[in-house]
C-alpha cells in the first residue's frame, strides 16, 4: 500500500468466495441511463459544478457492486437493485454536499421530511417530485413495492426512514465536533449505514420474503444486525481515508476506537477488523444453531424455512460480494490490484482467521482464581433519595423470600434454598428499590423490592441448575413454564414447581392486576425479554463461549432485567405521553445508555463472583479481556470508561434532544410533566443501582462468596440446589423423582402438540438437574 495511506488494510476473514452475476454489463448500461433520466448527473453542487458526472458514476461502478452482492438474480431484478444503490449513494453524496458541508440542520430536516412521502404503503400517488432524490425514489417504489407484501413494505420503509433521518445524527456530531462512544456508534451505524435497508433488497433479489410471524424474532434480527455491522465495519476500514481525512466525517469506527481507547490508527483498524470478524462468526453461529431451533419452536413450514435459508444465503453472498467491490471501487482506499492478486486474501487463506478468532471464543477456561477486583471510578451525577418505607420493605422482603422458598430447602420445591436468610438480608434488595422509587407507597416499594429479589434469584438459579452444559433443553422447558405463570387474562396458571415459578406467579398477579390489557401485555413482554436472556446465557455457557462484544451488550440489557423496571416506570405514567414519544430516538438513546451504564457497573462488581466462584464467561470485563487482549484491571477500567461515556451520553441527549422532542410532538403541560417525571425516574434508577452496588450490598464481597466453593467448582450443591441423590447399588433403577427427559432432542423445542410428543422418556443420571426438573 502507499505510504501516504493512514494505515495498512488488515487481512479479512473471508469464509465465502465472491461470485459475479453474468448480467453485470447490462446493469451498468441500465444504471447510466437511469441516473441520467432521474437528473442525478446534472444535479448542481453547492460549490459549483455537479454532484456527479458520468465519469464519477462509472468510477464507483454500482453495477459491479450489485452483480457481486446479488450473484443469482435475473437481469431485470439486477437492474432494479442497481438503481436502488445508485439512488442511495447519490443521496449520500448529495446530502454531504448540500447539508453536511454547510452544517444546515434546518434545511436537512425539511429535505428529509418529504422523502417518506414517496413510499406510500398503499401504493397511492405521492406529491410531485422536486429533486433527483425524490424523483428516483418515486420511480423505484413504483417498480418494487407491488411485488412485495405489506409486511415487507412496512419493514423496508422503516429501514429507509432510519437510513435517511439518522443522517441528522451524523450532522449533529460533525457540527459539535463529537465522536461517538463505541456502543452508541455500533447501534447508530446500523441505521445510518443502511445495511438493514440492503437486507430488505436481498429479500427482493432472492425472491423469498422472511415469514412475517418470525420476522421480528431475535434470531432473524441477529442475522440482520450482524450482517449490518459487518457491512458497515468493513466500509469504515475502506473509507477511512476519504471520510475522515478528506471529508471531516466523525462516523467511522476506526476513528471511534482511536479516540475512545487512545490507539494509533493501525491498531484501531486491526481492532475494527477483529470486531468485524466476530460479527461474521456471530452470523454463522445464529444461522446454524438458533434459526433451526426457531423454526422448530414456531412451527415454520418447509417453504418458509426455505425462504429463510435463501435470505441467509443472500446475506452471506452480499458480505462476500461487498468485500470484493470495496477492493475494486475507486471510491475507497484499497490499492485493489496489489491486494487482490498478492495478499493472503483468497479461498483457503482465511483458515488462519478462523483459528485465531472463532475457536478463541470457546477456549477460555472457567473457574479462574482472580481475587477481589480493584474498583475503577464510576461517575454518578444524579441525586439519590431513599423511600421512607425502607425498613418495613426489608422486613417484608425477608418474609416474602422465605415464603417463596428462596431461603431454605423445601421438599415440595426442587431447587429451593439457593440462598439463606443471612445472605438475603445482606443482599438488601429493598435498599436498591428505595432509591429507584423514593416516592412510592409502602405497597409499591414492597412489590419493587420483591421483583428485584425474584429477578436476582432467577439470575442465580439458571446457571446453578441449567448452566455449564447441564441442559439447554431443560432451560427451554423452564422458560415455557414461566411464561405460563403470566396469563394475560389473569386466569389460572400451572401449579408452581420451584421457587422461580412460585415467585413469578405471585408477583404477576400482584402487579398485572393494576394494568389495563394493553399495558399488561407490554409488561409481560418486558418480563419475557429477561427470561429469554437467561435462556440465551445458558445456551452460550453450554458452548463455553465468550460472546461477541456487540451481542453481549444487547444480551446483557435483557438478562439484567433493565426493561422490566423501566417498563414499570413507563406504565406508571399512563397514556399521558404519546406512544410516538416513547418510541422516539431520544428516549431509546437515554434508556439504552442507562442500561449499559449499570450493566457494566454490575459486571465489574460481580467479576470475582461470576468468574472465580461460578465459572461463568458472560461478563463484560471478560469480553473486554478477550477482545482487547488486556488484563483484568485494564479491562475493568475500560468497562468503567464505557459506563461513564454512556452516562455522559444520557445527559447530552437530555439537554440537546428532549426539548426538540417536546416541540416536535407539541406536548401539552401534562405530557411534558409526565415525560420529565420519567426522565427523573431513570436518574433515580441509575443512582440507586450505583448506591446498591458500591455501598449497599454484600452480594459481591469475598467473605460472602467463599461458602460457595465448599462443594467444589460448578457444583450446584454449593448453592443448596436440589438434594443429594440417594446412594444404592450400582445399576439400581433411578428413583422416579429423579427421572427427567434426556438427552435433549428437537422435541424439547417443539410446541406442546400430540404429534410432537416424545414416545418414551429415558432416565438421566444428573441428580441436580433431575431435582430441578421433577415437574
């Protein structure tokens, strides 16, 4: 590479060869004619001349891009897809010229507000186009939408709106000379970069839509998100020189890691490539291990399964072809001929990347002796107030936990006695709740503290009973039973078979009875997200797998139960605040920032407990250790820096974006008061969790952890889970109370229908799992 380039491109993980559509030349000819007809080659630039001329369009070669990324579609489909890419890249360059360079935010907002009008879901007539972007979109929508379902139109419209409107986020950062923190950047780049939009076009090109009933499921979302992240991180590597050096852009992952971690450009680029590789592995992992389970669990018919397979293959083809185009297009830093012909970049050379990355995720030994973790500095700028009913809530909490079977073994409740009374009182969940809800009634505080106790018990129960490979299928079965404990109509639920079920059934009736039907469904979904997070954690632990960094952040938000407590606060404010405000970008940003800040704090505080005494790998400090190659103390410091950056972002959004949100939706005084109260609730939540972790609970103190080791690493007996299996002569029949289904089969994931019944259960010898699964 030239010495003038800012860094040397890393060696990429390329598991699939790029293939070229034979209709490439026709797509090139068609794209030239179409861009001319739409006025894109004559659009004036702000500084004189035009945004594009024919030579510029030919240099970019979008026909080649689409021929590589959609190698199997026919000529008409390739022409249409190529036109879509000509349109989106013209939009990007025109928006840069007209608004990013001029810092004209008001003009940008007015320009963007009109664009969705040219994608009517009912295929009605849009307004008269006023510029090449509007004219091109009108033509493309008219040619594309009639062939697709209403569900696809809604999804594609949403991704297009995100792609266009999040350009304002880029403009804000350029105007304020701000570089995003890494978590914020990955999330926002998905929208700004447009790869979810590309995923929608993949459905069109392969002629197979994702089935509507699973389109919003987590495995399908992960396929789309990992695809998007990999596309964007690759683009950031190739476009760094043009975007950062020439255009003054701030939305580039290499720059983000340079600034946040204090790295030189070359190490930052290598780290971006490591995350890119990790996202590709996550894509493969999800496609091969989670999508089949989803299809079985949801009863996806064979034709729909084939459609999902074509979609996944289409995304895979896009990755391979997109890389090849980046290597050849004049738009990017690539030194294409030298790199393609000379470097270790072809079929058969990526096995080194597999050995260095995919297998590494599974190679970390559990149960490392780590000792107490030095505590880095966590910033907490919000006021802490405690509810005056705290002492009464403490007494109630102990009584309730004992009644649920949390504190002492109960023969009727397998898995009971995970904690004891002394340990529970030291946990002091009521203190955390008293800070979260300082103005609540005694009854509200009791319920809040009980939810925290139940969620923490479940968080301990799942790894103790199902973790370290004991039984993913048993965890899935437990998940289904817990969902049955939350009937939306408040009707009868199955008899509780363990403390987690008993506690959830009690809390559900106490809490959900106060909600109307819609709010009850929203709250149930928030609880379900946490339960799904627990199952996913068991799945990852069964593979001894350190999670992908991006996937970990998203998993942690669910398994920590963040949305559960936030949804209680949202629902308490009723319908005064419009739904559109709850779903707005500023509120989503603030909630995600708050979640990440407290989850990272928890990861640092719980590091010794989880790593040394429980043998877990799902911890943010572990993820940082593995992916940055640093020691524990440095990883903890970086985790704290990330948490502090998220707090800073929370405050920035409150100051800069909430006033505009209020004005945009014309909120009246009552709605403004409710919104302000919710933001205050989020601050209370952050302040209370900081207080509880750093100066309130003994849950993570070493003298409280030592008893866990008395039964040996990984033994659930160390937690008091289950009962010891009675001794007897070798080969004696397994007592009935210890028989459980095993080994796991596909039937464990199927809906409970007669045709899916297991014909004959077999005995398993794991007494701990058996005790937990007696139901």
